[in-house]
C-alpha cells in the first residue's frame, strides 16, 4: 500500500525548498526557510490554537507547491492539480497524460520509488484508487509510468470517481489498451477473484491499516477514515448524483461497526476518526451515542429532529463528536420541499442551537442555483445564515451542478457545461433566470460580504477546509 499523493507532495516540497540563492520573492524565500518548521507545526497541536499563524503556515507551504507546479507548466495546490492543456473529463486527454507521463511533475519525483516497490514486492498487478477529479491526470501519468516500465503487470483502476464514470458508460471500460480492469463499487471481491481466490459472501471487510505508514500526514496525529455504510440512507433528494447512479444504501451492521472501531482505534490510536459515509444515519448516530468509538470523531449528516434535542447532542459530544458537517442546503422552506430534502428550516434552527450548546462544531453546507431557487429564495438563505451566524462555525457555499444522468435533467433545457465524454454534469437554462453568473455575483457581492457572514468565511481553513476544521475547533 502506497500513498503516492502524500509522498509526491512531500517530495515536490523538498525540491522546492532546496536553497538556490535569493529568488527576489520575499514570500517564497521565507517559505523555503521555514518549510521544516511549518511541516512540524502542522503535525503538532499548538499551531491549531493560533488561526492567524495557521493560515500563514498553510499558505507558505502551498506557495512552494504552486511555484513548483508553475515550473512544470501546471497548477498545483495542496488541494488541486490542473493542466491547461489536458482535461480530466476527456478520456483521450487522460490517455495522453499516460503516454506523456514523463512531463508530470509527480512522476518525476516518484518514478524511482515505484521501481523500488515493484522490485521489493514483485506484484502481478497494480491497483490505483481514484476518487477525486483533481487526482485523475496524475493517476493516469503514474499508470503510464507503470505500463512503460512494467508492461506485463496487470493494471486495475477503481475508486469513487471511476465508479461514477462506469455507471455513466454502462460498465464499459473507457481506457482499454491502458487499463486492464476498471472496477465499480467495492473492489474486494474483484481483487480476490483476480488472485484466484473465492470472494465468499458480500460481507463488509474491516479496513486493515497494518503496515501502512501513518506518519507524514499534515495533521496532529493519525486521522482514521471509516465508512459505516455505502450509499445514502435517505436517497430521495432530487438532482442527487447517488440517486441518479442508482447507488443503494448498505449499512455496516452495528455490532461490526463497534468491533471494527475498537480494533482500529486500539491499533492506530488516532487523534481523530473521520466517518466517510455520504450521510451518517440517525441510527448510526444513536449507536455512537450509546457506544462511543474510543476517539474523537466527526462526519457528515442530515438535519433531523433528534439533533434539536439537547440531551442527545450532549450524548454525542460525550461520545467524542467534535464536529458535524450539516447539509442544510437552503434557508427557504419552499426550495427544501421542492428538492425533497426532508428538512424543515425550524428543525435546522433548533439543531444548530442544540449542537452549539453541547459544544459540537458545525460545518454548514449551502447550495445555490438549484432549479427551484430564485433570487428571493437565495435572499432568505442569507437571512437564515445571518440570523444563526453565532451558531455556525464554518460554511461551505456551493453552486449547483446538474447531474447529467438525473431523471430531473430531462425536464430542463440542457446545454454543454464541461466538455468531455467523462463529464458527470450538465449546464441548464434556469427556469427563473437564476443562472450561474447571477448566483456567483450574489455570493461574491452580497452573501460573503454580509457583516454577520464575513467573519465565518474568514475562519475557513485554507485548502484543508473541513479536514482541519475539527482540529482548529478542538485545540482553540
């Protein structure tokens, strides 16, 4: 098991920090000098108690990555990778990234490491997990390197993004000739079959991080990722990508969740557990309140009536919950009803109050530009946010993307959005004229500048966003 993303970033940072004389750029020179200090601080706890120093540290580290990317003709940040010549939404560009792998800056620092791993383990196959669009071009460059150096090795590609692509193509592999196998959904059974072993039943497999190098990450201690389910237990929201893809919900049995977490926490001793569920179900939250996992934790959940109960929120806090990410989406009841969110504005208000009183941080997600929203509805969302600003720790503001495969898309006038055969979204003519340009103007000129909202936006952890937010809450 190899986290090439982490190792690649650290290697690029080490190269960028090598002394080359003064650059004439005071910021870059300072970042170079302080890189070891910054990396050490991000892996400790003290930094997270000083938000201003934290931001300077993160921006310095990102500055070095960005400079390294510009030297290679690409844009690299701590959270993204973009190449103006290639699009990760076009299969032909991904194949080109594999052919021209030597031009990718990550390949330049990881090629020797890959060769050493293959020599040490002599694998028959290499599997690549691809979950985010920002990883795609570099992942294909690494696959191209593997194909070039080890042509007999079988290549397997899976992960969340690949699952979405395959559901869009009807299971067809868009990368034949480069990728031997593309896998949708859980891959354990497929990999066992590839090894000539029986996959057995469809039971959930406990994650095993034994032998995985947990050090090196830019966080104060290990963050343990755990999925207590696949899919979403609600699955009624209109325009939802998971609903459009037909993703069914498969919860891990509660007893297994408990035994998994006890074993993982005992072995890894994490500083934080990150529940990766699309949304933590009320039943899972009840279970955790009764049977704490043994370490601080956070995750994404829907607003429910239980979250408005003070006793329940205090039980969650006592179980180790330090933050909940809440998909409130809108402060307008008509919009919520039209989207079939199953949320009431007054419930969201009570939940924010109860969570704040219990000492649980909130990272609120709002979605603008959905088909049932108009400018007046967006204004009501702003009013709701301003009214509850003292109860909201962080905000994520998103502009709606229409899932191309959603059944609702057929009722809208569609136009090209992202060009490419792998694009999962489409643009549309908004029924009320509340298009993307109007939405972005509202967010930039009114929402973010509102005197009650602006302080929340300034608290946003740069680049790491919700991944570092629990540490900033916990250590402040």
